C-alpha cells in the first residue's frame, strides 16, 4: 500500500538523520536572523548614529560619503573612529572639513581636534571657517566659538578676533557671548564699547528667537536653545562691566 503523497516530505526528513536535521534548523535560524538584521537596519536608519550605524544604513552613509556628501563624511568618519580605525577616520574628517561650503558643515569636531590632530592645526581650522563665512554668514558663530576656546586647548584663542565676530552674527549667540565675557574677565581684557553695543544687538536677536524659535537644522545654532534665564544672566553680566 502506497503512502499518501503528503507524507513524502516527512519521510525525507526522517531519512536525513538527526544530525543533519539539527544543522538545517541551525542554518534556517541563522538565515532568518540575518534577514531580520538587514531589514531592521534599514527600518531604524533614521535613529542610528555613529555608535549604532550598521547594515543598509552604514552602506548608504559610506556611499554618500564617497559621493561627496559633507554630513555623511563627518558621520562615516565618526563611525570609523568608534571602530578603532583612527587613520581612516581622520582622513574622512579632514576631507569633510576642507569640503565645507556652508556654516552647518563646520562641525564642533573641528574645534575639538584643534592642535590635537594632524591637519586640524588652528591656522587650518581658522582658514576654512573664514572661507566659509564669506558666503555663509552663519559661520561667524563657529568663528566666535573658535576664538573663545581656551588657549591651552587651541592656539586660535584671540579675544580681539572674537569681538570682531559679534557684530557679524546672524543668530542668537548667548553661550558664545557668555564665554567671551567670562574669558575677558579672567584675562583682564576690557570689552570695547562697540562690542558691548553689538552684544546688546545680539540679545535682541535672542529675544526674537525666544519668542519665535527658528526651525532646527537650517543654520548654525548654539548647542542649546535660548532660555529666559540665560538672557537675564547675560544682561546682568553685561551691566556689571566697568564703564
């Protein structure tokens, strides 16, 4: 008597033996996990950063970096740094710095690497920022941050150059100006009257941003949105300056 056709696959399964069955089950689980991993890497791409970059999202970032996308170059370089590939990481970050065309392409890493990483010497960082600022005025905020970075961290420190940036600012710079005033006090540097007037003008910009916050990611901004207490503290510090 012939067995029903439906039983044929089960008969084949029994004939291959227990060891081969376990191997097939293991391979099936590995294949299922791999497929899920790739699908999940694409699904979560918007939430990944340099610490979680993987799969399809990593491939896309690398491809965009190779095509000259500035933001992707910074991200891919940061990813390589987390992987311990320092030389490759620095090469991508240097390329990203020199390809900057707008203020948003001037990343905080440029100041963080200042005089610490070959290629990021203060004169190079400053030159790139000055070039970008010619066509992207929001870059003057990055220059203010550069010139107010303590000299033991970056030799670009220069309170005269920092003061010259304040009238050129196109956005609220409450933290940058607060750092400038704090450093001026510690260096016994007299803040010029023209600079004080420029600070008041910038505070007026801060008032506008406080009332109507601008959209994120459109221009260079301070690392935190302006708050009323920040403006009040800045106002008190400005009023406390010697006549």
